[in-house]
């Protein structure tokens, strides 16, 4: 099942298949998830932790979220060992555009300075 990902302004930025993959809004594969961390599908670089439906930057600040998951950051991150690149999944059907969520309370420590797209380009 795919879940919508929103940025801090509640704009739809992508879709996540928990514990597996992240797609952009055109359903292009942009990241894979291994051991609770996101890795760039293009470069294989570490993007940051993934806590359920919450994508964090390498500093532990939220980049993308889903209303089913609380928005929070984390501290004390250590870069994990590089994950083996996942096989490119089949392109999923584009889900219906979700309703825009209410803006969440700012997380302790604030939001990431990175946009979802700059997060993917690390």
C-alpha cells in the first residue's frame, strides 16, 4: 500500500511504500528503504532515517511526513553502513490525489532546511 508524503507546507511531494520504496508524485522510483533508512535510488547515498511514514534528513529533522505518523525529529544519528541497492520496482499505478492535511505543529528542533527534492539529491 502507498501512502502520500507531504512537506512542511502540506504540499504533496511523493509516495511511500513502508519499509520498501519512495516515489515522487509522477511515481518515479526515487529512494529505497533498508534497515529503517532511506537511500537514493540514483546514487545509493544515505538520505536519512525513516520512522514509519516520516522521512528525516541526515541531521534527524523531518523532510516529508504523512498524517498517520506523528511529526518529530530525532537526535544522535550515526551514519549507517551502506545498504545494498534495491532492485528497481515496477512503476505503481498513480493513486488518487489525497486531501491536503492540516498543518502539523512544528517538531521540536524544527523542520529540515532541505526540501524533499534536495533531500533526494544528496
